[in-house]
């Protein structure tokens, strides 16, 4: 039997860990669906399942800030990623607001960064988790897939996963090592993304004709690095001013 399979990717949940696991290498997004599918099939074969997986589509869910940096990131989603075969990208805008950071040691609050004096800002996530849950349930209701590969470690998806599996759908969780144990246990099957990192590195990808839109991928890669290196950065907040991307600081 060939299971019609849709892939659901929580962009920030996946991307923010990529930098740590890949040693700073860039990711070839065009290889992500095939790598996820192949690893899922390998997992099934190890469990003596002879079934195969047939890709229906890859759905990527992400958020971006409502500023120049956010528009650049949104442009990368629209001009490159959403145009790849069988990719569909859903984005949600975030709106940031000033927010002070309170130090429990000295019992003082600061409103500006002590290094660059920029105003500290906080960005709230605008419905990405909800969009993924809606996508899972609505597409299942339409009979669009038999199996779903869910790329996330977020336990917010537990109710949706449990609902799907009580109705005969198969959910395979792909998450990073030492992350998301509860979600992985709840899913029909699970595997660690660390195993496919070598296949997804750009330096190991097949040679392709360069496209102008692909160059914008550097925006996302640098942005992710900045977010990981800064102790005040939220996993859903980033800013990309003129030149190299930089983070938008926020309260921890």
C-alpha cells in the first residue's frame, strides 16, 4: 500500500535548531521533502512494514515581522520556497511592541540594549500553531492524505495528533534529538532529524543552476544564526535591516 503523505513543517521550530545541528552549514530546502520521506520509509521497513509513502505536498508554516526585514523574509518565502514543486507556504505577520527587561539580581528594568541602545522589542506569534492544526484537520477532513509527517517538537499539536490517529490517520513525528519527547511518543512513529542533516546540507546537494531567488536564502540562514547566538532573542522574532540580517531583541 502507498500512503498518500503530506508534510507539515513548523519553520521556526525546525530552522532554529538546524544551525546547531549542521555546524553553521546552509540547508538545501529543495531536498527536505525527499529526505523526510526516505527516512520515514526506512523507519517503516525497520518495523517490518512493506508500505510506501507517496508525497502529496509539503506545507511550511512561518511568521515574519512587519518591517523591512520581515518583508525580505516574506519575499524569500514567496519568491523561492513557495515556488518549489509541491511546496505550499503559509505565513503570518507578527507585530512587535516595546518591552522592558527586568533583572531579578539588581531588581532594575531596562528598555534599551546596553550595547547598541536600540529599544528592546517583543514580538508575539500570530497563529502559526493554529494554522498548522487547522491544516492538519481540514486536509484530513478532505481526505487529502493518509499519513502526515509533522516536523516540530511543539506539544501544542498533541490534541490534533491524537484526534487524527483515533480516526485512522498515521502521524510520523520528525524532531531533533533531545527535543519533543512527548509529541514523539504520541505519534504513530517518530525519528530524529539529526540523521538526515548530511543529506540536507547545501554543500552535499546535487549541483543546480543558480537562481536569483535562491540567493535570498542567505537572509534566512544568517537570521537563524543571529537568533540562536543572542540570549534575549525569542524563537519567533527577527529583524533584517539593510545589509546582513540582525535580530530584533526581545525580553526573555
